[in-house]
C-alpha cells in the first residue's frame, strides 16, 4: 500500500525519546535535566531511551539514517535533516507529502515497500535506524517478522531509536489527551540530528495552533461536546477498526473540543462490530481516508467512504449520516504522530464550532 504511512502509531525539556521509559516514568538521575538542556541547545552527548528505558547515547549527529516508514522520514525532512536519510521502508506515495517535502522524499532510496528485511537493514550502512512502529502490538514482535536484535544492531554499528509517541502508544498507562509526546519526539529528534532550532520552531507552531483552539473550546463541558467517530475506511468496512484512548487521534479529537466515542477502550486500536458504532450514534463522523497522492483521487475516496455510510443498512440511520455531518480530513494527519496533528485539531474545531475558531 503506497499511502503516506502504513498502519499506524520526562526530562523537563526533551521528554519523548529522552525519558526513562513510557507511561509517565520519572527521571531519577540528577544530570538528566542538565543533559536535556544541553541537547536542546545543540550540544552533545545526547542520550535517548526506548519504550523500556534502554539508553542510546550520541556523541555527534548521525550521518546515515534509515527510517522505518514515511512518518519518520517526514519528520526528518521537516527538521532539515533529510540529506542524512539513506533509505526508508513503507515509502510515502508520490504526492502524499506537502510542498517541497514530496520531491525530497521521492529521492530517498526505498529499502522495502513494507517492513525492511533484517539483512537489508543491517547491511544498509546506516548509523541510525529510526523506528516508528516496532514496539507496537500490531507491528512489533511477530508482526515485525525477523527483526534485528539489540546485539545485531550494535554489531552492524547502527543505533536504534523509537518515535515513542507512536511506537510506545499501546503501552501507555493513561489516555493520550494532548500532543506533548509528539512535541517531545520532534524536540528529541532535533537534538539527536543537530537540528534543535528547527525542532523548537516546529513545536512552537504546533503549540500556538492548539492553544488558539483551546482558548475557545477548552472549557467546554464534557456533556456539551459533540461526539465524534473516526471512520477508518481504508482499514476495511466489514468490521470497523476504531481509535482508542492511547492513540494520538484521541488527543487530536479531545483538543478539538469533541468526544471520541471510543475513548472508553484502553489501547491504540480495536476492532469492533457495527452494532457498537450504532450504540454510540455519533454526532460527527470523520471519513478516515489515506492520502492517494492527488486532490482528485482523494475526493473520489472521500466520496466512496461517505456513500458507503449512506447506503449501508447498518449505518445509514446514524445521526451523523442522516444530518450529513462528515469531515473530510486525511487519516494520516489524524492517526500518525506528526506536525500536522495540530493542523487537524484546528480543522476539526472549525467544523464543530463554526464562527468560534478563527
């Protein structure tokens, strides 16, 4: 599948990659805050941890980076570190990244259309592998196939780090209701790649957009918020796959002033029956369509998703369907951790609170 990305999903300054594990673990080393401040200002060494707290230390910026999929690649391109990327798995489809990022992404060597085979990854010549999903239940363990071990990465001279806002999502102990983990990942990647100034600029832009929305809708009482269903059309219609409270989409929906109708399920994704969706009877439905690479192709996919809901006996009686309360907002920018999560918060809020959100 050539979509923008496949499948999926603290130190005072750096959090994210630079924290001791997932799920709100606290740093105990006295030097952590100082190291975080040094990293944020562009200094080395920089230490990062994986979902279980294992540490990797960088004495200088990596020179040859491989990304597991398009989301990690996009972040590096936005940070200005795209020239260091020598390969990727799950490449972005042509036209699926915005502006000049698309042309840059198309020049990156494709090591695999899906998960990069173990031997190809280890023999890639990389000094860093950025992993967006290897720790996820749906992609990790057996889902990754024959993944390299920590010892094999070390023997090949490859440091292995995770984008924790996605890779560690399912392991989180509390619901995800803000974009702090995404912002921390961006800050951490900036520190590792020596692009901290750009990382801080990206994070500041995200915070500004979200803050503007929160100023208007943040105090809206829970029972006054419209209910919201993310319809993952591309995941299949026979049995819907829904976004639960550990998925970044839950934060996006919450920050936009809505209520994710499946916020009561712990985890990132879950398959349910249409009877479960009917029982929720959402006020609004987002047509979760993955980027096809062109405006015309995307419109066609959105049209198909809407028509399916209108014609299917199980869904045509839903309140949102009868009232035409559909949002045509891309799947990736909602469910994949990245800069555009903040744009999606803004887009949803503008639709649900017309005239209130600028």
